[in-house]
């Protein structure tokens, strides 16, 4: 089983749609979790942290289920500018070593 | 903006030549990282540093070396470039966000080895 697995993409959605991305991780001792966003030919950028209690940032909601080792990202009212690749990221050990999923591409169309 | 720059931003080189990529940060972060990103593989850690002269290997360190003689600079060297090292290279620093440590990335270097 791969360390961090994400839904294969791309997801093609119209503007205004709600879209959900899922991610599973294999190391039950994982400590921290994040979603990053990466635009084409750009560096990954932190989108939001993921907390056990769930957290929301505007149109974005992240959820963590430690028992199932599952992370999700929900985007409501999709905008054209949301088109990007979304990376699930897990921190497993000291020195802040991150493990990245391969990413899921989102394409929002008019 | 985490104050990270990378140089060069693009480079074309020939197989067998040495190549050095530079990462520079302005905010005195202790931890620095080098990743490569390839289609189908995602981001993979090459080497990281936890202080001046303190470095360790990551997942894909073969063929790469690093040096950190100053807090602000982390150098990645390909001693003898191969075509399999054609990739996009990202440098990152570790910094807190919302009570957790995470990483912030530089703009990347696109390397083509012919």
C-alpha cells in the first residue's frame, strides 16, 4: 500500500459545483496533515491544515478521520480559479518530513 | 511569501557534467529541503538539512549531494548529471502554520539533461 493515496484525476466540474477529494494514508502514527494546491508550472502552496475536529476556510472544508486514516477536502461553489492540482500531505516523523500524494487535478469550466 | 529563491530557474546541460542548484532563504529557517517532481511520482525528497553542516538523505538521494555552509543557503549538486535527473527541483523550508510545522516552497528549477 502506498503511503499517501489520492483519487485519480482529473475532476471536471462546472462553475458553482461542489467537489470532494479524498486521500488515504498508511502510517497510523502520522502526526499532521495538510492540503496543498499546485498551479501548472508553479510551486506547491499550502492551502490549509487538516484537524481531527474538521476545519473550514471560506469555501473549503477539510476533514480527518484518524480511525480510517482518511482525509478529505470539500470545495463548495467552485470558481474557475480553483482549477489546479490538489496535493494531500502527511507528516510522519521528526524533522518535519512530509510525504506527498501524487495529487488530483481539478478543472473548473464556465 | 516565505522569502525563498532558487537559481538558476532553468538550466539545460549535458550528460556527465556537474550541476549545482542554489536555494536561498532570508528568514533564518533551520530546516531546508530539496525535492524533485516528476510526472507519475509526485514530490520526492532528495536531501534535507537541519542546520549548518547538518544534512541527511531523503528517499531519492542517489546521484545527489548537498551542502549547507550558511543558514541561508542550501546547495544541491549533481556530480555527473544523467538524463534520469531531468526534473523540476523544488527547495523548501519548514515553518509553523496554525500550530503545526509545515513546508513552504521556492519557485523551482527546471533542469533538462541532454
